[in-house]
C-alpha cells in the first residue's frame, strides 16, 4: 500500500537549499531571494499518476509524471536545464532520478507523521525541506 502524498503542504524548515542552488549554478541574486521563500506544495496522487505544483511569491514550478515512465523535464524557472526524469517507488518513498548535465541529480519525497519531506540532490549537495499540512 503506497503512501498518500495528497494534499496541500507548507514549508516549515529547510536545510542547505543554498548548497543545492549553488550546485545548480543559480546566480547570487536569485539565491538570496529563493532561500527566504516558504513554498507551498499541492500534490495530487491518483494511483501511479502524480502532479506536484510548488508555488511561492517569487516563482512557481509544476511537474506531472507516472511512476516508472520517463519524461522530459525542463526545470523552467529553476536552472532551466533539461533532463530525463523518472520517478519510482522505494518502499513508501518516491524517488526521482534526473539524468542530464548535472551528476547525481534527483529528489526523494516521503511522509513521516504529519510531515512531508523532500530531499533534493545535485552533485555532492543534499538539501532537505520539511512541509506540514496546510
Ligand atoms: O521539487 O524539484 O516536489 O519538482 C522552489 C521554487 C522549487 C522557488 C524547488 C524558486 C523545486 C527557486 C524543488 C528559484 C531557484 C523540486 C520537486 C519535488 C517537484
């Protein structure tokens, strides 16, 4: 029985988002703004189909995928690099591998109690974001 990610989630804490953005080559001015943001995620899960919309006062990001089906991701408004992405289950965790110019790029989502976790990885950097239900 897979985990239920459905809902609206607000960022409550974040670690090393700066390092993750640096690894992606995000410029100084954008990093200064982005690290102050408290993004909200709305996740819709129907079987193995997901939409994740991340919104903030500065920029928004939307992704849609089915488990196990590779898709082109353009990372528009983030680092704008294209990559081939695929999301799979690792037990109760959602694991995305983003294959492209950047090594070891991807993310993992999981739910722990009433909290949604997101681990973001790029090159040697790992950032963790924690969200609570709105
Ligand atoms: O999340 O990849 O939920 O793709 C931050 C927006 C969104 C603020 C970070 C603008 C995206 C930042 C994280 C400007 C550099 C992400 C996935 C998993 C959905």
